[in-house]
């Protein structure tokens, strides 16, 4: 290379300096990677990679917090379930005490002492309900409803939690009976039971109207769990069908139903011939003819044992059984369908005689009369048209561990109930009498079932939260692995590059020193 002879500008030194600066920049980059363990330490290192890594980090941070939220939620649920288990244990003790109090061997003072025990146990059940807290929030007094746990990294990734009210005045046996109608389709039968369009009491807290109409009907159920509606048919719908419809949506409402049909009659002497079935009309496929003589007994009253036997002989076919009961000294015929199906009585073999006494001689006075307790209400009288049908609908008992409401969504042959029903609460348990002790057993059974449902629901929620926590942890781990690929440094590669640039730095510094000293050789030319 020719000597330029220029000392004002050392071009070679400047070129070496530029190369040395580049080496120093690369050296600093790898020193930072080795000190942080990341290949991307800022947007300038890799703009696209930096944005991707930050999105990963956002999700990772959210998932880690969701794991913490879930663990706190598990602790809350465990606090609630533990308290409910204690309440259940106390109710078990109350039930045992009620069973003891129901025994006839107890005196009045014995039951009063037992009531003292029950009162103390009830007070503790109430204390647990009102004082069980988590982070200052009451859990069992009915205020912790509609809550949600954030168990995911993104919005609306939640698990809803609702803890029912377990105070003593919020648990018990809430039930009401909705009775159907006894009405006629033809002939001289009269309406019995509840008059169509009239009012009747369904519970202590509300009344409803009985509408004996036809067409599709609806029943709206508002329960502690949720709301649902069921469809029923015309006024000839049986209590059994209505109960089945209600039970079909019990998981949505928390309300269950039981059906039964029973009607009591008095009878005069005579020969009774009629058709009996459990359908909505005399043409039902299970209809059978029943015939029996009712004679006068030694006590001067009608002896209906033959009628009872005749009906029971066909019970396997009709589903209707017969028995007797004595009310105010009078023997009554009781027809029962345990499943709540309708009882249909059709009489029309001859045009003469009295109700369901078509085989009686003309002018005799045999009749059947429907009774309720000790107050009779005429269901039938003498047949004048030669044909009459009586359709006796059953009753439906609605039950729930919490208060509920039944509403009429259409023309229905049962109840139209719009107000909340009420029943016997745990707080009202009184075992100072045998009857009270018997009632207490049923009340506590409902309360225990209610608490079991609460704990079952909370247990399922705990399992869901724990599953979400596990999934969050797995997802966070996978995201961290993906983020690592994008932003973490390869230490072996970074170390190799660091060594390279350290050598280049040393070489650059040495070269720069030589380039700077080269200009000094021109000084020898000076005289």
C-alpha cells in the first residue's frame, strides 16, 4: 500500500474505529443477553418478537392471578361447606331429640326439657348461619347470592356461586295442597268439593280460583333454584299427571309434587250397580262394573262392607281401592287412588232408582253423598235422566325446602296461586307435644335435605374451581414455554458470540493503536 503522506485525516484509523464501535455494540448486546437470559430486552431488539412476547406475558399474568383467585374461591367454598356440615350435624341432633319426644312414654315435663335442648341447638344453627364469614362477607344468611369467581385470564371466564339462606326461619317444610274438582259431565250429579270459578285456600298465605274449563293450560312455578312452567290439559287433567309435570322440572325449581285422590261417601241401604275407573270418562279402558247390596246393620246403620269388597276386588284393574272410616258415629265409604289418578263413577244402567243405586226399586231413596270431615256435601241425587257421570280429581301437594310460588299461566283445573307459599320453619319447631314432635321430624328432614343440596352444589362448584385452577396452571406453563422460544436467550450461542466479539474488540483496539502510530513516522521528514 502506498503511503499517502497525509496526517490531517487518518482514514485507516477512522475505519478501524468504526469497526471497533460495531464490535462494542455487539459485545454489549450479548453481555445483556447473558445477564438477563433474554434475547429480546426491548422493542428495538426485535419489534415483532417483543409484541408477541408481551401478549404471552399478559395471558400468563392473568392466568397466574386466576389461579390465586380460584384458590381463594376454594377456601371460601370450603368455609361454607364446613359450616353447613356443622349445621347438618346440629339438625341431626334436633331430629333425634324430636324422635325421642314423639314417644308416648314422655311426660309433659320431659318434652319441655327436650324442647329446651332443641331451642339451644336451634340457636346454634342460627348463629352459624349469621356469623359464618369469609373476608368479612356473610356466606349463609342469604346475602351471598349471584357471586362469581374470576377463574380465567379473560373477561367473563367466571364460575357463578350462590349459597342459599340457612337461617332457621328460611329452612323447613314448605308445602301446600292444590285440590281438583268433583264435578258432573251429565245427569243429576251436583258439583262437589270446590265450585268452579269459586275461591279456595291453597295455603296459609294465599288463595286461588278453581276454573273448570277446557283447553291447554299452564302452571308457572317460581322456586328457590329457578323458574319453570309446565303444560297441563283440560279440567279433566289428573293430579297424577300434574304432579309428574311438576316433578319433571324439579331440578330447575327445587319444588316437588305428590299426587293422591280420595273421596268419602255415605250410603243408604239398597243395591248399587255402577261403572268405576280411574280415567276421565266412563269409557276408559280400565272401567269395570261394580255391584253390591248395602243392607242395614245391627246398629241401624248401612253396612257397606260388601260394597268395599266389591270395589277392592277390582282394584288391580281400576287402581281404585275402598275402605271405611267413622266420622261422628257414621260409617263412610272412602275411595282412594294412591297415584293421584282421577276416580270416575258412571251410573246409567236403568233410568229408575237413586244415585248409583240403579238396581233399587222405583221410589226408593238410596244415595251416595260426598263428605269432607264431618260436613257432608251432596255429590249425587236421584237419577232422572238415566245417565250420570262423576269425575273426582285428586289433590297435588307441592313441597320445597324453601319458599316458592305457583302461578296460573292459563285455564287450569287446579290452583291459580300467585303469592309465595309458606310452611313450617325450623325456627318454629316445638316438641312439647307428641304431634309437634312428629311435625318436627318432617320439618328437620326437609331442612337436612335442603342443606345436603346446598353442600352438594357447593361441592360441585369446588370441583369446577379446582379443575379451572389446574387448567390455568397448565395453560400458563405452556404459554411460558412458547414465550421462552420467542424471547429467551440461547446461552451457549450467546457465550460463543460474546467470546468472538471480545476477541474482535481486542484486535480492534490493537489495530487502532497501530493506525494511530503510523502517522508519527512522517515526523522523521522534518529537518
